[in-house]
C-alpha cells in the first residue's frame, strides 16, 4: 500500500519540479547584433569581431550576428536596416553616415552604435558628442586639424605639388563639412583645391577627364562608400597619370595608393564593441558620449613612391610611418 504522505509528496514534487526542469532544458536566447555596413572584407570589421571576442562574445556561442552589406550601393541601406529591425536585433552596429541614417529611419528604439561617423553632431545623428540623446551613440572619425596634417604630409613627400584634385560627393549630407575642412587645410598648406564631384560610378570617366584637363598634380579622394568600392579604379588612374595620391584609409594604400593618414579604423571598430557590451549590460545610448579617434596611422607605399620618383622622408618613418 502506498503511504498517503509519500504519494502527495511525490505528486507535488513532480508537479513543482517539472516546469523548472523544462525551463532548464530550453536553450538560452542569444543576444542578436545587427551589422550594417558597406563591405564584408577588410580589417575594420575584423577589429570589431576581435573587440567582441576580447569582451567574451563569440558569434554563434553566446551572441548572434546578423550581417547586412550594401556592397557600395548606398540605396540598399534602408531595406537592409528594415530587415535587421524585423529580426528584432538587440543592437545595430552601423558604419558610415548612410548606414547610420538608414538605421535611425528604421528604428527609434533599438540602440544604434556608430562604428565610424563623420560630424555626427553637425548633421543630426546625435544631439551633441557629450550628450548624444536618443538611441544613437558610438565613434566619430573626425578630430581637429586632421586634414591639415594630411596635406602637410603630402607636401612633405611631394614638395612640388600645388594643385590638388579632390574627389567627393557634394550631394552627401556630411561631405560638405569635410570639404570645408579640405579648403581650409588647402589654404593653410599652400594647395590650390580643385573640386571634382563624384556621386555614382558613372561619374568617374568625366571626373578623371576634369582632373587631367585641369592639370592637377595630386589627388585626394574622400573615403565614402562609392570611392571605397571603386578604390582600385581611382588608384590606377592616379598611377597612370603619375599623380601623388593621398587618402584617409589604409585600403587605398593596399590597393597601390601613395600615402594615407587618418584614424586607425581597426581600432575604432574594436572600440565600437565596448559600446555594444555596455548596451547589452543595460546602458542607454543617450548616456554614452561619442568618442573621437585616439590612434592614427601613417601609411606609405614605397613601390608607388619609387614609381613616382619620390623619396620617402626619413622624418616620416621616425614618426611611426608604416611601409606597405
């Protein structure tokens, strides 16, 4: 005969224990990180992944990353951003103004981390660098006197340069701010600035003709999505035209460009991971100040310098210039 007290205890224990056993067996929901950027490959996004690993996050193990790339076609950003929102990601990490703006248009509640942005306070991405407000924060790649330094380096390696052609997109919401910095730096370093508008890949043929006809003797291209996607075309034109060329991103030098000086994007993307970590732990984007670059890279392609008949100043190498 079954003891009544034992039976009731067994029954109650089974009823109470069963739900907890079931819950314990259910897989834990992993945080979802939406990634919205221009290109899959390249050191910057690997910097972000490394930053996440350093903080203990491994894709597929304790976090899930949803990747969306425009592949140089900025018109794709709005649809890609909406996809991430529909997936109910916990955070969106976006790179570049168009991607950030698309993410903002898609959601005002999901936190957005800017892996890299230019003048975010001036174009309305955040209320201010110190107090971002809203659901957006992250990093800006702009710092005081950066453009002046860039052009001083160009004059250092190519002293005879006097007319600088600048490939940029006047229709961009952010690049007019950058072009103002270009004009100011040009005046400070004795460079005559030649404005060359490039908004789509179809504009390059006419742009290159304008550079040649205008007798520019150096070239600078903004690192926007279109120029970055077609960087090999730009670098090859500069080489064929024997123009010393300068950029802000190392990928142009790896493609054969002469010189780049700018923030370490790998470092900035790595630092973006710290924002994701804080947000996943409960921090509000509005309370996390936007940070500026703290690490810069000077990169020189010695093969290109030699082809142009230029000597790399020893002073550049002494300041930490890296040969690629």
